[in-house]
């Protein structure tokens, strides 16, 4: 059974976001919101990209549903204090991050997947650890989000189901303690699974 409590807010989440948001608002500019000085923890939001327009194209855009999900993410995290955004080099992750990046005046850091998913995951985790005290959004894929969580010390949650898009994983990383992890959601709920060959969704693990 996966231990990912689902809550609207916790003490660490509320306090850290209030401080980060105030500082970020004061320092926003062309380079994006500044990372607060003296913040003892790093907050990481991890999501899978929104729904894509094609399952057969190599690098498809988001579908209308996916674009709506991206917009809902921007609304939900607009005041969250996000000051670093990381995506893969595929259009669906870049397009998912775009509305929030625009709202927060952030230029996303783009990491190519290339020939090695494990190397891609390592690059992203290493980038997160360069920004101690930041609030980071990572937009990944169903086969990278879980690996990034694990690489950041959050345990093995496995891959996300191929029909699963609404998860919003929140990690709090601080020196001297194990990362804390919460499972929220964003955008419209995922459709009900039909048939017998079902993948166990993250919230049910």
C-alpha cells in the first residue's frame, strides 16, 4: 500500500508557501521569482504532462483537454511560490508548464530525454538539488515521474498509469530528515477505468 496522504494543506506546506510567495512576489522579474534566502526546505511539485493530441505521433502537442489541464495547473499554483520549472524536451511537457511559466515569469529548464531515461532522471534530480530552498515544478512523463520521486528520496511509487493525468505529487525535502510526500490532484478527474485489464492508479496503491 503506497503511503501518500492526500490533504489540502499541512503545516509545513502552508508556512513554507506563505514565506516563499511573499519573497517571490517581491523579487519577480525577467529572470523569474528569486529563491528565498534562508529557507530550510525545498518544495517539489511533480506532475505528468496533460493529455496529448495523438498516441501515434512521435512528439504530439497537447489535446484540448490537455491544454485545459495546463491552464488549471497555472490557476492552482499561481500563488504557490514556484520559482523553478523543469520539463523534458517533448512538446507535451513544455506546453503543460507554459501557462504557469508565463504567469510566474519563469523560463523553464528543459532536459532532453535522449537515449537514457535513467540519465534524464538523474539530470533532473541533480538540478533540483542545485536550488536548495526553491519551490520547483517538474513536468514529466508516466515513466519518469515515479523515478524522479525515488531519486529525490521519496521511495518507490512506480510508474503512473497511461490513462492517469491528474496527480499532483508534493515533496518537501530538508536536510536531516526523510522527504515528506503528499498526493493531491489538479484539473479534471481522470476518467473511470473500463474493462478488466486495469492499471492500479497512484491513489489506490
